[in-house]
């Protein structure tokens, strides 16, 4: 029972991810911020991670998450409305457009398309919630009862088989 409480579960971008992007001055990295949801629960949290625009092969399912507050001085990247005409892409600086329904974004720099990026979907341990903590003792008791019953069954089977040997 307890394994169901603490096994790896699926994390994905929230339906309203509230995507936020920011560029680091003088480096080709972009900080991606979004709201993440744990399975179909109400457990939602802000996440942020870096993408290196020079590394075209670093599309790992679970990025290294960071705290955006540790990186002051970033330049916000404007988000165009999904489906907006790409003729309106600014020719100076960065611009991005959310892509739907698969959460992610297209990114441009100086009017040139850089690439399409998906927000991460990955499996990790379940979050510690009040519900999980409250349920764990009961699940441990159920697990212990199952172990005791199985052990008692094995002992009974061995005892009965030893009686038949006489």
C-alpha cells in the first residue's frame, strides 16, 4: 500500500502554464518559468529552468530546476498571442509565442526563428502533502498486517506439512 503513495508520478505543465521567459544579457541562455501540476491533483507549483540556445541536444525530460530570484537582471522576453501572425515578430531582441495544445513555445531572436521548445513532462517522486502524510501510517499498518498474515500462512503450511510426515 505505501508503495502507491511514494512511487514516481507524472508531472506536467498546468493547462494555464502562465509561461514566462527571460534572457540573460551577453549569454545565449533563456530562463523558462511556468506553472507545473502533479498528475490531476491541485498540487501546482512554479518551476524555472535554463535552456542553452547553443546546445541543440539537451532536451532531457526533467531539467535542472532553479530559483529565478537567484538571477536578477534578466531581460523579459515578450510573449506574442498564440497563433499571432509571425510578420509581427520584432526584429530586435527576443520574442516568443506559446504553442498549444502541447505546452511549449517558439522562440525568435533578431527576427530569426531559433526553435520550438516543449515544457517538460517527467516522472518523479510524489510530493509530500498533508494527505500523503496522513495516509502513510494507515498504509504502513495494512502493509504490516499483510506481512504478518503471509508469514502466518507460511508457518501454518510448514506446520501442517510436518504433521503429515509422521
